[in-house]
C-alpha cells in the first residue's frame, strides 16, 4: 500500500485552513504525482470540507476554496517575504536562491492571464 506522509508543517500559519489545505494538496501533487482527479486528492479535500458543511453550504465552501486557491501565490509570496525578513537575507538567498519568490509571482501572473484578468 502506498502512503502519503506529511513531513514538514513549516509553512502552515495562522490563517484560513484552506490555505494550509491548498499547500498540502500542492505538495502531494508535486511530490507524489497525484492529480486533482485522483481519488486520494479528492478524499483529502473532502475530508477537510466535511468539517465546514455543518456551518456553510456546499456552494459557499467551494467558492471559499476557489478564492483561497486564487490567492495562494500571493499568500506564498508574502510567506516567503516574511521568511526573508525574519532570517539573514544573504544566507537565505544562498540556501534557497531567488527562484522561489520569482516562481510564485510568475504563477500568479500566469493564473491571472488564464482568467483574462489584467495584471
């Protein structure tokens, strides 16, 4: 049996839980080659949604998730910026390079272009 193991919760912060869920889903897509159509992806997403159904309609939950998904690149860029400000910038840049922040912003621009939104 294949298992998905969560190793690092370092980027989880006090925010709406959908940001954590989206980050987790992004990580399993990246590291385990799971797609949004796979049952594992859908099961994890639905397990989180289950806790919200007693408070909100399915439509509101889906809309909130979609909005958080849209905002994820901004959320990630701000989290990365916060990390840069909290640590020694030179050491962090040496360790991570500048590619992560750039890729997050490029992802946001690509997403906006796909939606035909002005950037």
